[in-house]
């Protein structure tokens, strides 16, 4: 008799954002006349920029004619996009990344969920706490995380690195040595960033202990401060210890278009059973076996992000979201909230008032202000008593949400 | 020190089609003037049909305007597409499948590679031999297949079900009881089909022994004979034992657009540790955690396949490929080859002449006729001395390829 993957059954409840969606839908159905403002899930609201739209139409037309039709994409991505990314996101910043070290995918969520698969079953993971749920959940599904303690929300075989106001939302080096370290900066959910010098400490540490850093750079477009690195490959030695995840979702608004990339340098190797194994070749094999490439039309859309027009339009989109972030950040400060983030990130992270739990504040905000945010505890135990608001709404909605919050 | 997934390292060589591509490229570089005809990889060559192109342009325009812009898609697919599929592919054929039993994905390759993940680590798989490599390779990567014997090409912990001329390319029920049975009909690579009565035997067997059938229906659009089932859910009892994989690649030419679906009925359950577990909920959890939905514009393109215009245009595309299949099948027969397939399938399966190995015949065909096919042995041990040609070229190329083959 067949059996299910019992590790899946260990997962508590459903995925955070599904739970939120259900709660919001139930409230809206019970109160159909109330206008809910959603500053919860990190989804963008501005339409795709003209350069991207134009590239999509052009590519669609190519697919309509036999002479220019393209079927299966190359497993690892079209050269035109790999080259544009390597050149613009890395080499132009002085990062030594070759075109063929870039693997194009259908988004950073898939990549961040799948990347654990190329590591050994007994790999020990370290995560920031709070953290984007996919890093932990995908390792739960793979059977790496031990047992779950419902009362604390802690997995027995995961190294948690608390990020709270006490340490400026920057993790400290773990006492126990991990094999995989997930870092996301600018951070989701706290909106905090770390400097290049701080990140260099992590790179040095990973090289010293033989760990791999999975560096999620999904929010790099929001960096406004000079000393914050856009890529981990700005740090010396990162080629031998770091994998970077890139997304087109938050800069260019591709949340519904799906495009991302994983960077694995050829220098990321490990001696195993007498052979030097490149992690690059394992990921290439995964792509070749379980994936069939991102759509051609979407890869052309990605390429358009690196044209002069595309760059300018994306910069403008990001600026509009950051205007919201700034408004929310300062508005909450004025209202007496304890807040952080929002400077190098579209996320504003606040301490709940009156020591409410995160979910209590969620319900409070939903019912009294009709504003949806994300409970910090959904991101891990150290997120308890915190709450995330995003700058991805419209400016008008951001202003109205703040007015409502101030009235609470 | 981190370690790689050692199961990945067990995989012999590279993915079949990557190997072919490298060989062909090397030959072309050495002989730049020779015109190579590619009847190897199962990629389509006709452009997307007008109904699909129109839907893509319309959806792209929606993404250009804030009022109609759509970000993250629902995890499991847009209702409009799930409904269109359930209605047209299933309920109109008398198959009892609900909209919410359809999970939209970026293609059947991803789904067929990922589906094993929701089953237990010790699940024993049974596959046809020869077989689409992804079924086996994805289980190798998950550590289920035991050891590889290079001389025989056999994994110690896989149940192989030979499909050769001797049994009419239809597998017999295995002697050892499997947990997962991969079936693909019309078959890739042999091009053979089985009747509804034959498939019913498998459904009854799976229900009796408590196995799950993963039924790959990627080629159902090519079925020309009445007694061949388009879906496993045409068989009685399939809701309690079968998962079906659907693709838009081979019917509508979406190989470069990426769209597919997995169907898991709510009735597919297993008693585990005192609870009734729905496999539907495990797959939903995988989607929610490691995937972010197929692009909105691509899902609209999929929907267009079910309009009257879309249906007619797709029927015409399939007919054009089947004209090639018919030409190749009969041409090879005339030339004295031992051939099958090509009636309910775009694949023609031939026995190599003079007892050549599959790869010997590959090289022979490439060098002497400049025609690329796929070595049967690349699909498993029982594929040795067989060879696959596809009908996905143009009619002119199919005719020319046959002329060259006849001259050999």
C-alpha cells in the first residue's frame, strides 16, 4: 500500500498567506460594504512598465510565425537574458559572475523552495527568525528539520538566529555550525538591511566552517543606502560559499509573470567521496530533469528590464513604492509606533501596541481599520509581537490606511 | 562541512536530450554546410494558433493597466482555466472531475518530476521500459531507486515493465507489487496506445494492491482510434487510484510557453497513522510552498484553447503532425523497416536494422543521412535496438528525411 510523504504531514496548518487570504475573505463576505486596504502579502499593484509590455507583444508576435517560433527554451535559460543579468546585475557592480553561472527560472519562490534539494539529507539549516516561510517549510518537506513544538513554533533540528530590536534585526553568527545558511537582505519580513562589512563577516564565516549561504536578494532594487550590498558577490570570497537568488517580482512587478534566477559560481565546490563536486552541475541537472525553462516571451520581458527605457521605468516604479514606504514609516512613527525597515525595503516592521500578539493585532487591524497586514509570528517565533506592512499599495491607499490606523 | 545530495551523483551521464543536442552541435560545427533534419526531441515546430496569440496579446494589454493588472496568481491556478479544463477535457467525456481537482502548473515535465515528492521515501516505483527518463531520474534524485548497474542500465530498486514488439508494447502487470505505477499512453517513446479495457485492468489492479497510477496523458490529442481512452478517469474506479498529468505542449504547441496540469481527485486517500490523508491536500501544500502559479497571460492562452476557434485551430495543428506521422510510418514500412506507433501518437518507433545498437543507428543516421532521431536505449534497457522518430517537423522535412533514410 502506498504511503504519503510523512514529512509533509508535520507542517503546521497551511501556508501563512493562504491563512490570511481565508481570514480576509471571510471578513469581506460578512462585511461586504467595508473597503479593505491590503498591505499584507508582498504583491505589487503597479502595472508592468511600457518597455516590458512592448517586449511581450513583440515576443508573442514572434511565436505566431513559423520562421520565428521558439519551442522548448534552453534548460538553463536563454543566453540573451543570462548575459543581460550577468552584465547589469553583477559585472557592472564589480562582481565576478559569468553568464553561465546564472540559471533562469520561473521565480525566486520556486528556487528558494527547490535549492535545498541539491544538498545532503542531513544538512543542518540556519535561518533568521523571523524568516520567509518557504526556507523552513521546504526543508520540513525534505525531512531535515526534526520535530515541531507547537507551543514555541520551533523545529528541533533548525538553528534559529533571532533578529529583533535588541540586535538591530541583524543575526549573530550561530553557536552551532550549520551547513546551509539562509540570509535575505534587504530582509523579508523585517525590512532591515546589513552593510557590506556585516555581510563580509558572514562570507568569511561560511568559508571558514564550510557552510553555504543561500542569499536571497529579491529586494535589492529597494536599497537606498550606499554601504548596503546589492549582491553577496560584492564580498570577497563569496564565489566559494554563496548561492544568490534573484527575482523580477519586486523590482519590475513580475509577480504574475514569473521570472527569477539562481546564481551558482563554478567555484562553489565540495570534496565528496574523493571527487570535487560543483554544486553548479547538480543544479544544472535538476533544471535539466525537473524543469523545462521559463517561457520565451517572459524571458524577453526580463531582457527588456535591462534596456535604458526599462531601467528608467523600473526605477520610477520602485520610487513610487518607496514613497509609500516612507509615508507609512514616518506616519507610524508619528503615531507613536515602534517601527523599523522601510528605508532599503518596501516593508515596514512594527512592534504591536499593548503587547498584543501578532494575530491579535491582525484581527484588530482588520476589524477596526479594515487594513490587512501580516502577523510577524507567521514568520517565526521571534516575529511574535511584530507586524509587517508593505508599501506595495497605491499612495492613496497607503495614506488612507495610515489615517485609519492613527484613529485606532 | 556541507555535502551534496549524493543521490544526484548516482545519475549516469547527462539528461538524454542534452547529450543528443551536444552530439548534433558537434556534428554541425564540423560540417557547417550539411542540412540537418531534426526528428529527435519531441518539440513542436508550428507556431501558436491565432486564438492563442490573440488571447496572449489581450492578456498582455491587461497587465499594462493598473485597473486590470494581476499580480500573484492563485496557487493552484485561475478558476477560469481549471473550469475550462474540467469541463472540456473531463466532464464532456463523462469523467467525474471537479474544477478544484485540477492543479495548473508550468508543464507536465515539472509535474512528472515533482509528483513523487508527495509519496513516502520508501515508495517502490514501476515504470514501463522504455520510458520517459524524467519518471526514473526524479526518483533517483529522491533516493528511491537503489543502485545503478552500468552494464545493464538497470536500477536495483525499480520494477521495470518491458514494452517490446513481443507484447505489443503494452506492459504486463508486475509480479512484484509497486506503490507507484507510471503509465504514459499514448506512449512516449514507443507511440503505442492501449484500449480502455486494457487500462481498466490497470485501474482494477491498482485499487486491489493499493498502488497509485501516475497517468501521463500528454499525447491524448493524437488519439485517432475510438477504443483508446483520452483520460484514465474514463475507467471505473480511477478516482481512488489515479493521478493524471496533462500538457498543453503537444496539442497546442506550448513547449515554449509552459502550461500543464495535474489532476488529483479528492477520493485518492490513504489511511496513515490513524488519519485519512488526501493526496490532493499534499499536492496543494507543495504548490502553496514551492510554486507561485503559472503566468496569468499563459493561463489566458490556455483558456483560449477551449474556445471554438481554439479547438478548431488545434485540431488542424494536430492533423498536420499526424499527416507527417502517417508519412513516416508508411515510408519506413515501405523501406522494409519494422515500425510501430504513429497512429494514436506523433512518435514512430522503429527497430534498428542489422541489429545495430540504438546509439550506433543514431550516429549512422546523423552522419549518413543528416537526420536526428532519439536512441531507444536512452529510454531504458528494453529500448535497445529501437529508435524514435517524431512527426513534429514540417511535412517537407518529413518527406526529405524519409528520402534520405530510404537511400541508406
